[in-house]
C-alpha cells in the first residue's frame, strides 16, 4: 500500500463509526454467534470489515462466475476477527506496519520476544480462522486463514476476491 493509502487508512481508523444502517447490514448477514465475534473487534476493524464486505458486493456483481455472495460477505465481515479490541490498537498497528516494513528482521525478533502487537498483526488471519471454526464456520475459516498468505495460482476465486476487497480497504 502506498504512503497516501496508509495515511488515508489511518484517518479512517481514527474517525471510524458504525452507523445504524451498518448495524442492520451486519444483522442481516451474521447470526448472533458471528456478531459476538464481529463486535469484539475494535470499531476501526469493524468499519474496515464493513467496507471490505461492501466492496465484495460490488466485486461479486462484476465477477459473474456464480460465487456464493452470502458466503463471501460473511468472510469479509469476519476476516479480521483475529484482532480483537485491545490486541492491536491504532498505535500498535502503526508500529507493526512501520517496523515490519522498514526493519523486518527486527520485527521478527520483537515478535519472538513477546511483542503482542506484532504477533497479532502477523497472525490475525490464523487466529481469526480458529475463532470462527469454534462456532462451526469451517469453510469460511479456510478462506480467512489464507487471506494474507502469498497468492497461489490454484487459490479459490473466493479467496482472490476477498484479498482484492481487503486490499482496496
């Protein structure tokens, strides 16, 4: 992501608010157990996940390959649940992005020495997949666990669309 993209991401994070309409959208696409996990994220991550889901809606319409829209919306809304509120604050995320970008070996050492922000930043996809598996979302967990993994030619279209929507937001 470009420097401008990161700045815009920061501005959206500090001004994040879930609207009444967003709440209705969440209720329409997530059951009570899924909502509990969704609302455990920070408001900034909730808003990011909502924007990702809204982007998924657009991409599914444009894709025309018969993708399961509801499945992908659920994946988008839940893709960052591995970062629960308090695990990775805005300040922690800024730190994690900067140190990972500019000093990856140092970031690795800090993570191995117990830096929680770096651990969550690097492993939230797997952590989130574990959470949603516990409520029976095994198919979604397979996609969410890999949403930050390097792309492979045989990746399912759902994973490709989730990555695209996530990167746009």
